[in-house]
C-alpha cells in the first residue's frame, strides 16, 4: 500500500478543492435542467433516482471533506463515481483517438489522482 505524507496545509488545500468540485457538481445535478437531461440520456437504470443519489453522495461527501471528517470513507464513493464517469462518458470517446480521449478525460483523471492522494494520506492528529 502506498502511503503519502503531505503537509497539513497541502492536505487542506486538496480537501477544499476536491470538496468544491463535488459540492458544486452535486448542486448542479439538482438545479440544472440541462445537466439533468444529459445525465438521464446516459442510459443508466432508474436515471432520475440515480441522479439524485449521486448528487446527494457528492454533496455529503464534499461536506465531509470540508469538515475533515471521515476523509478516507468520504473519498471512496467519490472515487467510484469518478471511475464510473470515466467509463460511461469518456471511454466511448476512445474510438475518436487517444488524444481526444486524454483531453476529454483530463479533469476526471486529475480528480481521481487528488482523491487517491486524500485516501492514501497518512493521517496525523495535531
């Protein structure tokens, strides 16, 4: 297992950035009709229920990250969401070429790396 040791201020910054992304993403899923329609068009089972569940997970886990509570547990569902997002929305782009895929998936990959850093960090209690 890889354990990362990062400074407290770096860890805080990563937590806040990741929390910001997921809280705003979850809120937009709830309030944006256009984003809701896109999500529903993905062909997932029970798309409306899935949309609300994912939005609530993103918001609640984002809040846990901001509060520095259960960070390891909060990152796991977010990692799963990001992997699913990559598989469902980005992998189909591979047929257009690797560069197009890399460009389209860049933010998802960065979020996965940041989530992995948060999950793997050595917890220090000060």
